[in-house]
C-alpha cells in the first residue's frame, strides 16, 4: 500500500487551512479585552508572588511534556510501522529507524524539560551583581599616556 498518494491529495487542504488560520489569528482584534477578562497570576487583584509564577510555569511545563510524550509515542509507533512495512526497501527502513531514533532522543529532551525550566527561572532571578564580571584595572594603569 502506497501511503504517499493519500498524503499528496490531502496536503493542499492542510496547507490552505493552515494559511487561513494564520491569517485569522494574525488579523483578529484583541482590543475588546478588558481587565476583567485578562487572567492575572495570584488572583483578580494581580498580587501574585514568585511562587505563584513558578506554579503557573510548572503547570505549563507539565502540559507541554504530556503533549510531547504523546507526539513521541506516535512517532515511535509510526517509525516501527514504516520499518515493518519496508519489505526489504533500504530507504524506507532508514526512514523508519531514523524516526524511532529521533523520538528516542526527544524522550531525553522531554525528561530534562523541568531541569531546563528551573535553570532559566533561577538564572532570571539573579541580580546584576551575581552575574556581572567586575572591571579589573591593570596594575600600571596610572602610567599610561593617551595620544589622540
């Protein structure tokens, strides 16, 4: 069974819908939103703390990890289906194996996502004195004469 022909028939519709959605979201007017409809961190008065922000980011990371895990599982399944249906065709087998290997590498990225997010959060909370390099003057700098 050739899987390329059905994909080639559906691809123009997918591209058309994608372009239509892109134009729709690019030109919609969001000016109607007021303070009552915009969600704030820490309640309605906007008095959120760093812990509230971290909890919000953590919940977003978990949602992204769940979506990523579903995509990885789908890629592994599709990769093994392609390998199983290759019937000795080396190029199809290579495509299937590369899909499975890339999905396996993605598992590591999904597993390390919370550590990466924590590192970004910790780095963003540092003050300027924690990350800046102090200016060091050379020992004989008072003897330097400048000619302009």
